[in-house]
């Protein structure tokens, strides 16, 4: 999954960056920093895992921005499902 360096969610511009040592320094492979409108992903992740982690962090952002009361497991499962659907059904982008 390729990803942009900027996305838009709920009127916010969110930057996405690959960073070094995220797992070592923060014990995670991705992080949503709401105060900075930023998603950081561990640079060393393989492509498929990076996509899942990106969708997880996007769901973290959606949950915060829209004031949802999703539990972490709900965010995780939703993110994995969205990633799988988009990866396995690329024609959805061309649906009219």
C-alpha cells in the first residue's frame, strides 16, 4: 500500500511521516499525535504491516476528531478490515 504524506480528516490536514526508532523510543509501530495533526509510522515496517498500522492510526484520528467512543480493540479490528477490503478490492476506487 502506497500512502500520501498528507490526508484530510474532518477538516484537518494530517501529515504522515516515516520515522526511525519509534518502536524503540515509544514502544509502538505507529502513533497518532492529535495535538500536531500527525501520524508517525516506523520506517522499518514491511509494506503490508505498514498499511495496517497506517489504517489503525487513521482510525485513532477519526475516533478522536469525531468524538467516537471506540475501544482500542474496535479501532484495531476496523482498521485491519478496512485495509484488507481496500487491498483486495482495488476496483472500489473506480466504482462510480
